[in-house]
C-alpha cells in the first residue's frame, strides 16, 4: 500500500508540473505578449526540472515507479522539453522574422538571448547523443560526462535567459514558480552530489572477499564498516531484487556503477554483488583486495517480490540476469516460503548457467522447479536446448487460469527481456503480472 501511495503522489506531481505555470499565466499583463511563447517557455522550464528530478536517484521515486519506467519517463520528458523549446523559439522568431531572427546570433545578440540560444543548442546535443549513443559508439564514460556537462549548460542558460530578459520574473506568480523550481533543483543537486558523499562514512563497506563463479563472473562480498551484531543500523536494508550504485571512492563524478544485490536479506548485513567482468570498471572490481573500502548508494528499484502478492513466481533469466532472482530465492528460502516457484535460465554455454550447485540446495529448501537451457549446447548436454519459448514454459506452468495468478520476473539483456515479453503475451499472461529489469538499461 505504501508503494502505491508513493507512486500516486509522484505521478500527481509530474502531471501537475506543466499545469501549474499555465494556471499562473492566466491574467498576466499585456506586455508579456506573445502569450503563447511565454507559456511554452515556462512549461519548458518545468519540463527541464522534471527531467532532472527523474534522473536524480531519489529513492522514493526509484522504488515507487521503478528504474526502467523512470528511464522511459526521462527520455519522454527530454523529447517533449526539446519540442517545447524549439516551438518557443519558432513562435518568437515568426512573430517578426525580420527583427527577431537576430536573437539567434550568438555574436551580436543580447546576453539574455545568447544564453537562450546556448541552452537550446545544449538540449539539441543532449537529444542527439542520447538517441545515437550506440550508433556513434560513444563510450559510456565519455557519454556520461557529455550528458552532465550539456545538462548543466542547458539549465544555466535557461535560468540566465529568464533572469536577464526580466519579463517573467516581474510577475508574482511566475516569479514564485521560477524561484521555487530553482530552489528545489539546488536542494536536489546538493543532496545528490554533496550530502550523500559526505554521509558515505556511515554507508561504507569493506571487501570481505571475492568468490569466482565462472571464468568471467565473480561475486563481490561486502561487509558494512562499524557493523555491530546487536544492531542493524549500519546494514543496508533492501528488498530482494533491488540494486545499488557501487562507488570505489567517496567522491568522484564517474566512479559509480549500478549492480543488482545478489544476496538475500541476511541478518549479518553482508551484501553480495555478482558481476560479469566485461569492462575496465568491472575488471577492477574483480581485482579488489580484502579490506578495500567501497561505498553504496541505494537501494533502488521496484523489481522485487516484496512488492507483489501472488500464488507463486516464474523467474526468467538470461545469463547473469539470474542475479536478482538469486536474491529473491535466497530470501524466500530464509523466510520458509512454501509457494511453488519456477526458474528458467538461458545461456549460451555452461559457463552462463551460474549457481548450479546452490540452486540444487534451494530446491530442497523451496518448492522450486529449475529449468536450465543452452542455446549452444555441447555434446553430451542432456538438459533443455534453445531459447525459452511458449512450449518450454508450458512444461512448468499450470493451466491458463492458475498461471494468470503468478507473477513473472524477467531479467537479462534488452533482446532477452523483449523476447520474453512477446512470449508471455502470446500465452495470454496479463501485462500487470510481468515485471522486467534490463541489466544494460541503467
């Protein structure tokens, strides 16, 4: 119920965000004409604020709406924002093309108009680099630096434009809204970039050990610093299936990456992150020595069994996408859960089928069916082969009525998750029963 209330509150806030400035513009003085361009500009400012809030890792927001949904909302708001800004610019110029085209001249325009043009160009580059990042083959770190720099440029330019043009800030309602947005944005950014790192001492962890799972996958085991067995104050309370951003330094713009928490919600406060070492950052994690200090920002996300009520779970994982499933199963086993659960995990080779021995143990502790399948089976493989499809699901799922009372959790690459959604749609599983997480989406 609490999550439903939080979700409803955030949805209401985002719906109200563009409506408030329109209400404030009702009855403004005639000199604010053309009213259309003013309305577009003020709504664009609200959209810019909303886009930044969505990406600011507010825990109530990530838990209430889920990270995948927030990414979709962030992209949608970004595109709407760009459309509003371009429409605002077009209305201003077309009102008197011969006179107003000079507003776009970066050399001779007034400082207020120059700031607006720079902000608009930053927004255009933001959209292009976001939409074409993979096609341009931009490294994630390079893209992230550019994204943050362009966002700061867009926000600064927009704020300067409003202040230096001095048209909206003279109206009481519009001025109050503008100051409120800037004030709230400053608070959010201070919490995100300053307060959390300052408080990282309390949330610090040390590496207890690294456990190899396969040739390119290992599990990082962390223990909280200052942990006292008589108190959970220093532990990270999380719901099984959630994730956290892991930082190797307390400060650092690019030193954090998101990883799903693989461990169950165990009483000793230790955390485990199972990582495939495919990049510089993840390979660095695999070389950390016991005792090394790390920092966590979390937990985040709504991909968890604790947020659902059903007669059982169907867990569909692609390779290392089994990580949140293991957190769920470990926690359910510790709780003595007796509902029937099914786990289907797909991999190319046996190295992709992680935790085989532990899953056998979990089958003894839970009412659990495990179906591993290989898309590139080796000679002598006796298990299932090929991708998870409707026929394979039919071997473990109950009849059509009972299967619609189960919750389906999907985790893996984008292609895996999209393929599983299509398969579940084909067999009539209601969309509200399907929960997804793409490990390459954040």
